[in-house]
């Protein structure tokens, strides 16, 4: 009789552990899908359509170095 009781406890522990792992996997997959979707939406909203681009956003100064920087997703020129 004691062996059946041990078997039941082990089975319950095993089932509980598997149920817990299933829940973790579902939460992990759900969060990764949501995060990748949000990243795609953010990247798409910050992209500039090809017809609205006006050449190169940077210009070279007298030393041949490029100037211009990105602040908050928008390109703004530095004052010389």
C-alpha cells in the first residue's frame, strides 16, 4: 500500500510540473509574439516613404566629415 501512495504523489508532482511548464511556454510565446509585433509596428511608423525622402540627410563639411544627427526619430541639423 505505501508504494501506491508514493506513486500517486510522484504522478501528481510530475503532472503539476508539466502543467507549470506548459503555462510558462505559452506565456513566453505570447509575450515574444506581442513584442515582435510591437517592434514591427514601431519600425513601420518611423520609416520614411521613398517619395518623401529628399536626397541624403547628411552633408559633408569642409573636412569631409558628415554632419547631422538623429534626435527623437527626426533628423535635425547641428548648428555649425
